[in-house]
C-alpha cells in the first residue's frame, strides 16, 4: 500500500492517508485539519487520486489527532475506529480544546468500531494490523502494514523520543513496556511514521532511542 503524509498546523500533527493503488480504497488516519485550507488539501488529494475513503481511524483521541473527525465523517459518511480505552477522551473534546486554548468547539466523538490488538483493517488488497500501545493515552494504538513494512505509531514512538505522559491517562512505565514488547519486536527495517515529526525505523530506535 501507499502512504501519504500531511503536516497540519495544530501542534504539527501528521495526518496520513493509506491507500491501495489498485482498488483505490483508502483510510484516513488522525485527521488533524482545522483550517479550510487544510481541509481542502485533504479533499483535493483524495479527488486527484480518485480514492474512496472506507475507514476513519484514530491512533488515539487527543484533540490534535481527531479535531478533523467531524469534517471527515460528514464529507465521506464514515464512523470512527479507535480503541475503547480512549472513549472518555472523545467525549471531552471541548474540555481538551479549552485546556489548550484552541478557539474551536468540536463535537464529541463516538467510537463506532472498537479496535484492539489483533484486529485487521482491510483496505482494498492491503491490510493494517492493530497493535495496542498504551501509555501516551490509555487507548493508543499503532497500525502495522507487515507486507509493505511500515507502521503508523501515533504518539507512542518518535524519532529519538517517545510520547509525552503528562496528559490525562499518561503512564510512563506502561508506554516503555508497550514499545519494548509490541514495537521493538518488529523487524529492524520497518519504517515508523509517527504522529509528529520525521519518519524513522524500528532498528534505529531500538539501538539509539535515549529512553531505552
């Protein structure tokens, strides 16, 4: 499968579109668009590539990763797929917006498909495997394309860093354990596409990430 990355303004969020170039089905992951220009960038990419959105997936429900959910849901008629442990975050988006001083009144998010480790999300001829990586948030997940050797890590693992744990539901020990047991067991050459910042690789982080 192919992956397209969009860098949006709210906290430098990385939003991804993963798509099968044959069937044209795609998944929109962590929609962080907040301006009309950012919404247009996403819609124009989908239209230009003749893609058919079939999944809306959140690696977790902190506001920067889901502030665009309402727009995507209305535009493409999709429900939200996320881990049930983050449901409380989805129901407190207005509180999150106020906490960060974001002048936006988002609708609360109801999870329609509850994801867990072992679930397989099919996108045309490709698939993403769900891996639960709690710690940054209780319901943090990563999405692994085993065939094409990439993983979308959300805010669990970054280039040379890990997710912050000072937000509600954060747990430092749980995050380190989940990364060691669920991400660092993947092959060295798996590319990591994080929720913020540049790409990296599993082997590079296993050997050199200062948190380990």
